[in-house]
C-alpha cells in the first residue's frame, strides 16, 4: 500500500488493520471510563458520614469540610481529588468488572479494595505516637478471605497501623493501634466497606489510649476462626449466639444477681469467658472465672461441668464480646441452660458507661500494655511476696512465654521468672552458647489442670461480697 492511500477493506475486526483495531480500542476506552466512574463512586462512598453520626448539612466529609448535597460533593472531588481518582482507577481492584458480575445468588457483597486519601494530612499526623488502640470484630459471610486479608494488610500499612487482624470465612477480628487521625480513617473505611454494610457500626469499635507502639508489628492472616475456640464454625455458628444485653441491662442483671446470691437464692451464674491470667487482675464481683489458659479449652470446660449449668440463667462476658459470641453458642448447643445472655461490647463497653460499677480491677488487653485501668482497685498479688500488685511482665526465662506478677521489690531481688523452676532454667539457658529458645515448657503450665472441674460454686459468691 502506498503511504497516504486509503486502506483497502479488511476481513473485519481483529484482522490487525487500523479499522480492525478500532473496536478493541473503543472497548478499552469504555473499560477505562468504567474504572474511573467506579473509582469516583468508591471515593465518594468512602467518605460518607454514617447515618448515626450525621447532623444537618453533613452527609459527607472531606478535607475537613462538611457537604450536604451531591453537586457540592462532586464538584469538590473533581477540583481537588482528580489525581486520586486517576490512580485508583489504574489499580486492578478498580479495573474489575462491574459489581453485578459478583452479586449473583448467594455470592455476598463485593470486597472494596480502595484505600483512603491521606494526602491532606501531614506525615506526623499519621505516624504520631500519641493515638489509640482499636478493638473490634464483625461476623459476616466472607466469600474471599484472602482478598479481604490482602486489603486489610494494605490498609493498615497505608495508615501506619500495627496490631493483629484475623480474617476467616465467618468474618474479621482485629485490634490495631495508630495515631488518632489514622484510627479515625480506619473506622471510616471499615464502615464504608460493602462487606460490613448494615452489620458493623460505630459503636462496635472499642478504643483506648495507646498507639502503634503498643504492638511489636503488624500481623494479618487468614484463619479458620476469627476467635480460636477450636470448634468448626459450621458446627457451632455465631448465628446461634445468646441474647445480647446492653451495658446498662447487664449492670441491672448483675445487681439483681448479687442481691439474690447474698441471700442464697440465685439461679444465675455470672460467667467470665476469659483466661485465668485475664480474670486474675480484674473481674466482675461474684463471677465464676474458669481456671483455663486458652479459650480453646472453654468447650471442654463446659462439657466437664455441664451439671453446673443445668437449669441456670447464665450471664456471660469477655473483653470485647467476641468470645461470648461463640462461647454462648456452644453453651446453648448443650441445651442445659434455661437462658444464656451476654454482655454486648464486652467489658470495654461496660467500663465506658460504668467505670466504677461491678467490674473491679484492671482490664487485660492483648498488646504490650497488658492492662488498662478504669478504677483504683488492685485485686491481685505479687507472685513472690503477696503484696498487692497487678502489672504483668513476661517471664524473664527465654524458653517461657508466661506472664508473671512480680512487684518492684521482688524484681530488684532477681525474682523475675514465673516460678522457681523457670528461674533455674533461665540460668541454664543463659549459660548455653547456642541461644536456642523453646516455648511453653514452663512447669506452671504442666502442673495446671487443662480443664478444671468446678465442685463448689459458693467460692464465687463469697468473692462477690469482698
């Protein structure tokens, strides 16, 4: 063909001629336009103010401004965030096909992988050591846990958050720490995630003073359960949980229980679902606190003490509520209790409303703080001298991961291990050149019954009188 002449008619699209390439190019342009519209939509959706937190004229927030009407929102995004939209549209997550493809029968909501815009914040606002620690969970059906896990990891890294996030086909469970700005953005993004829409709400997040420094690193992974009870979620589902009580309702129930128990008339058990080292430094008055080391022992504890729960009303509680979801479901599956109730939001939410209520002592948390305080009571003692003490430290023996309560006076004397056996092993390990460390070899653990048998409940009632 002579340059400048019109091309002869080709065999049609896909022939490799200029005319044949027009259709693929048009399709590509359409795909890019769809991706940009989707990115625009996700950006707008991600900054919506939750209905419960809205006030007049503030349905959407961005760049420290409030917007109430769509035209103003769209104008702001077009003027100030065109680059953000372009970058988001270029990512594989934004270039996926329309949500309709993924919303077939039983497929569940699509996972949105968009990340929040942080360009309006200074770096020190995102990485400040003065911040918060969040605790939350959400039970829901997750069709693609790996995708949710990857998004969570990217989101936490984007916001400079540390902590632990467990993802499973039954939902998500997380405790993360970061600056106040980063934590606020994290909550906003989580609430706008289609997967959690109409399930997760603002009050499901429990916060306390802290920050990224409260965790050694970031750990995000896919597991079979979002709380390790050791029972297949298909066998004991969170959908069969007990009756949720608000902190105020739970407070009234505990008040009534303690009044009746003092007269020997109670048909109720106030059950602590946590591990022994948690309840040791803080618990509700008059509770039954199982002497178990892991929550995965809880089902065996129930099985071995089934008669204890027969025909009883059970009031259950834990740190943030998640262990009660599965724990109450397991207890209900045994069909021995008259009623099973659980504290919604756990001790965290109760202490927000009743800091000086029936919960005494500190609240154990699974980060480097080990405990947070709401009242001045100290209900535990030093392992060695017996003086009142409730600040945990890790056993100084390298092979052991137990927590130990040892007061400053005893620590100054070198009593820094959880038991005399560990103290001796520490000297042996230190003298070895290999430096090899082995965990969970503590004699404290070996001597402790895996599942205690409760023979007398009166001791818990006596504790309630203290």
